[in-house]
């Protein structure tokens, strides 16, 4: 396209995406910049200001800083940094696009959090399938299964929903129907769908948020230990759990009647424009609200008030205790390199306690460490033995059993619980 003008205009236009800072240039300078950029590759661009992308569009892992941004600028799609090291791989999905990467939380990931190397490509194929594949083999590791269904383009909506659409903008596939760790406003969860917590490493998380067959919402560890639930007073034909923009989480039955609900502490606050419900890696379910003044996410509700009540919060051979700053993790015994002064906060993910010795091969007498005012939440798999013994006899029984890991006795002597392996 050619542009001709006999006079040079002098009004200014703001340009927003140069290193994240707004700049103003005379219109003639802007025109020169635009014309120049149109004839070079946009591989170095941080953002692609596209509402929709056509068939054939792709992003490579080698160009993972390149993202496709929704029209309102709030969400971005592309390769996501998910891990502490590049060796652990990358996610491909939708994240917030709010500035600093510490606040750009992922909201949806392909394949439920599938990790891929930088030698991967996400492509909207000419046949309408959205595929993620490895190079150079071309091995497809994930697909939207929409080939030959009439897909014409892909659109990242302003609400964070990634959709594949056909003629007349008919939605043929959407990311909202396959949630991963997060529910955005307007998104629902149906049985047997789950929200799985993201993981700090390449191993999948054990924590999930589920709709149980009974209709209750629950937080579950490895499909076996339920450590939080809604406790419905009656049975109902559950249809869905829904999260709304005003901070309301509701459980609805088949008649669309809300039978259980909770809300954020800033419920219906008009100054809050962004919220989401997230299953966090520490096993807790939280509602986050965006503080546009402080430019940070704030926790405005969480399912488990005491983080120590989340099963396995401190990992193998660790225990949870309280300090003035909040709950911390520590190791069970002094032989661990992390015992005592090496306590870590619940959100650090850095505690690694050593495995206990094999008592069956112990060449000397065994000993026990007393932990007053403590509760043994449980071991997995559960093999507790309950007996009516006082504290002294309870300790003696466990000491003489090589399979016993720990014993819990009540102060009034009404019970002894030996936990065995």
C-alpha cells in the first residue's frame, strides 16, 4: 500500500511495546517505523497484536519469547516458563500478560501441563488441527482433534479462553472445556474433571481439586486421601461447579440451583477487575484477586485455612509447625541435614528430609523422639493399629515392632495408634 501526502502532520501517537515503556513519536516517524518493520521478520517481537491467527500459524520453542496476545492485552498464548531449570521443559498454553513474569500466572496448559523441550512447535495446521509436535521427528505429542472439522482460525478471547472457530465464528473447540490448574470467571468444572496442582519439578503433582461422584467438592492427595470437602447435608444431582467474575464459587445441581457456595473477601468489589480460582502446588485451593495499585495478586479466599492440615505439605519425613511468620516445614530428626535451623517456609519447596533408617537392620538399640502437642495426620498407605495403651506402653510396643514408624498416644491414655509400613 502506498501513502502520499503533501503535508507532514505533527500530532503524536503513543507506541506502547518498546521494552514495556510508552514512547511518543511524530506521525511521520511512526509511519517510517511501521513500514520498516513490515519487511522484516517479527521473530524478535515480544507480542503479536493479533485477535485471531489463521491456518498455518505456528510458534517454535526456540522463539519462545514470542507470544500471541488477546485483544485486551490481558492474556498471552505461547511457550511458558514453568520450572526452575530449562532442563525440566516448558509448558505451552495461556498465561496472564500483566508485566513482570512473577505475576503472569499460567491459567491453562496443553495436555494438562505436558512438559516439552524448546525443540518443539505449536501449530494450527492447514486441516484445522491445533498440534504440538517435536522437531525434527515431527512426533505429535498433543492434538486438539479438530482436523477436517471446518476450523478457519484460532482466537484468544479477552476472558482467556482459547477457541478454534469455523464459519460464522462457530466455536468448534475451546480451552475452557479442558481446565488444568485454574478456573477463570465464567469457567465450569464437571464430573469427572479435575484441577491438578502445578508441579515444582518434572514429576506430576499429587494434589487435585475434584467433583466427587457423591457431588461434593474435595481436595484429594493421590486419589486416596481427602483432606478437605464441602460436606453437603444432602445428596443431589450435581451439574457443575462454577466460578464467577465477582469472586463467587458455587456448586449447582441439575436444576441450576446453588447448593453450596463460597466467595472471596472482596466479593463484588467493583475495583477488582481480574480474579481466578487456582489449585496451587502446595495443595491448597485459592481465589486470587488482582490489585491494580500494588500490581500484584492477593489471596482473597483459601479452602484450607491451616496449611499444616494439607496432607503431605512438608513432603517425606517432614513435619509442619508454626512460627511467628506462619507455618514452616522441618525434618523429623537430627540426623537430617535440614533439621532445626534449616526450616523453610511452606512456599519455598526447598525442604528435602533424609529417609529414616531401616529399623530391621538396626545393630543397636532403637530410640524414639518425643514430639509434644503434635498430631500424626497419617501415613500412606494407611496401616494404623489402634490399641488401648498408656503412653509408656505405646512407645514400648512401637519400639519392639520393626515395621512401626511412629506412635501417637492421647494425653488421657485413652488410645494408642501405631503407624506401620
